């Protein structure tokens, strides 16, 4: 394929994107992992000041 000023962009885009699928397969996390993340996010609170912010985890 020739690259002139009109189709150079399309040629480069075609070169970057390949026809094969690069999708990540669906992951199934454990219930314990999901529970841990949800509990952590519920316990986390962020207090913002003028120049600093504080992250507090209430157990």
C-alpha cells in the first residue's frame, strides 16, 4: 500500500489495529475477594483539608 499525504493516517491506523481479538477473557473473582473489597470501601473515609487529605480506615 502506498503512503501519500491523503491515506497515510489510515495506513498507520490499519497497521496498529490487528484483526485478531485482543480482548481479555471474563474473569470470575472469588466471593471472598469481592466481599473484602466491598467491606474495605465501606470502611474507608477520606477527609480533605486545604493542603492535605487523610485516608482513614474504620475497622
